[in-house]
C-alpha cells in the first residue's frame, strides 16, 4: 500500500491549489522537497504569487525519464480522501515569506 500525501498551497486571498503525491508521502520526503523550492523562490515576488510557486514546485521536481511524476495537480478535486499525510504551504503577510509544515 502506498503512502499518499496532499500539499495545500494557499494565499491570504483565499486562492488554493492542491498537489497530490501517490506514494512515499512521508514528511522526510515531502518537507525537504517543499523547502528546496521555497528557498529557491525566496525574495522573487512582492506577494504570494501562488501560481508561480506551484509552477516552480512542479517544474523543479519534474523528471523527464519518469512516466508517472512524483507530484501532480489535483484536477477536479481538492484531496483524494485517503491521504496518510497532508501538508501546507502558505504565504505569511507579516514575514513576507512562505511557511510550510504538516497539517494536524
């Protein structure tokens, strides 16, 4: 059985984009993947620019030789419902940067 995960990217304006990972969704795999992209994008935008961050996340983790990618957008649904872990990535207006972690 695979360990599914969902990442909820959100802005302070109510925009939300969900990304799914159908296997190996453990925090030790997902959190470093999020951190790499958040660090690469730090200081690039004056606001959340949610679409840009999600595009960067998917592009950074794209592997040309894989038939099925590790991450994919949830199209037509927010979550599959059988996730073992759910994560968040959200813009903090006060600190002017993204924060992320595991949703409880």
